[in-house]
């Protein structure tokens, strides 16, 4: 897959790339007033606005559509900012290109639908306009990669991914669950692909945006897409998560930017020593897991002989309570230990079930 570096399609780019603008294009005045404030922030390079708004339920504001695209053109003409909007079908692509939008993005609902993604890819053939692909609303890395690959197969090389979190029924701190391990794995699989974080949609509330921006920078993401409105409280959509341009400027100044490498050779040597310690501890953990699984196999055989089911919820609950109590006593995050032991228990059940099936086959013979 050929991917053009961000610096090749954003001239004189500094890290991080900042994309900002209102959730929705509400009026020409709102767009221009917001853009005039944002262009004063040196790091803001792309102005974003929702032209078409895919809403969960009918009756909500669904965007101004084509009549808002000339407003984007005026923003670019007056401020010099590049412009960006979401497209969800071939008609959107055609209109965005007609009005000279610089960068397109595919939204979370669209990227979850391969038919819609392919329609957009077909409409984009021969253009090589920059395209950013948001993660699907469900936590499916393969689906995200598939949407990116469809753009690549259409000849788009100016590609980026946008991490905006994943929908969840659980009540959590954020509007969408960040599940950071998914964009991290995406980076491991596609190291040349720029990844931009959308903290606005992860947060759902403006007071949480800054901490998510810092987390994204700590994970070495390439940019941030932050919703900004001249008067967020009066916004027609997603009012709670938008920030003022003034707030955005302060947020960006407060970011601590770190790099993957250090020119300090002493630091590198110390880091390698600590990593060596981690390697040794990891080896011990793996050996301990092997010893644990050997015991699990013995338990599985005993259960098979005595016709006892592999899954015993009472035992599992007791084990979880004890392990979390031990973790808490040692200052470890109990949720971390809970998730770890869920995986251990699932593998134990799988192994015991396999043993029982083998035992039954031997009995049947």
C-alpha cells in the first residue's frame, strides 16, 4: 500500500496537525467568524465542518447540505486554511470536489458499511484527494483496515486514519470508548499511515477534551481533530463537546509533546537496561502461565473423570474477588487484573473443554 506522508500534502507541517472547526456548518456568518478566530492559532491548518450530518434519529438537524459548501470556499479564500468535510456517498464526493474541498473524511457510520465505502472509493478514482477514514462505530479493526484498503485500491495515496472511539452500551467516563489498543495495533500493522485523534467525539464533553489530546500525543499520534465553535452553547449539534477557539489555543499551548527517541545517550542506555528487566519478568510470567496451564489440564482431566462441567461460575467469581483484592493491596489497577484474568479463565475453559471432548471420544471408542 502506497501512503504519502502528511508533510507532503500539508506544507510546512509541524507536529501535531490540528484540524478544527464546528461540528456543523450552520450559517455563513458562523463559519467565517469561527474560521477568523481559528486562523490566529498557528497550529490549526485545516478547517473542518459538517456539511451533511448523519443523525441517529430523524428530526435532528442533518446539515445544510450543498448550500453550505460555498461557505467553506469563502473560509479558504479569506483565511488560507485548507478545508475538510465528511462524505457518505458518491453524490457527496461529487459536490465536495465541485466546491474544491481540500480534504475529505469518511465517518464512523459509513466506514462500518463496506458497500458505502466502496461507492465512495469508486467516486474518488482518479482524484488522489486526501482522505481520512474514521474508525467504525463498532470495535472492529479489520473493518477499519478494510475501509482504508478500499481507498488505497482506488488510487488514493494521501491517506490518514481518525481514531474517534467506539460506541458502547456501558456507562463510562467518555461518550465513546477510546480502546487505545485498537489504534495502537493499527499503527503496528500500518506504520506509514498517519493516525489522527478525534478527542471531541471520544469525550462528548468539552472538559474532557484536553486530557484526551495529551493521551493521543503520548501515544505518538500525528494530529488532532477538535471541534470548535464560536459559541458552543448555541451549537445546533454536539454542543457539549465543542470548545471555543480561545479555549483551543490554550489547550494546544498546554500540550506536552514527546518524541519516540532521545538524543541523550545515557537515557538510551538506562532505557535498554529497564527494558531488559521487563524482558526477564515477561519470561517469568510466561513460564508461570505455562505452569498454571499444566495444573488446569490436570483439573480438566479430574473433571472429565467425574463428569463435572468446565465452567463453574462460583469458583470464577471467588477467584476474581481474591485476585482483585490482592491487586488492590499491591497498588495495581483492579480493572487491569480483572481483564487479565478474564483472558486466563477463557483459555482455561477452552483447554478443559478440549480435554473433556478428547476423553469422551476415548470413552466412545
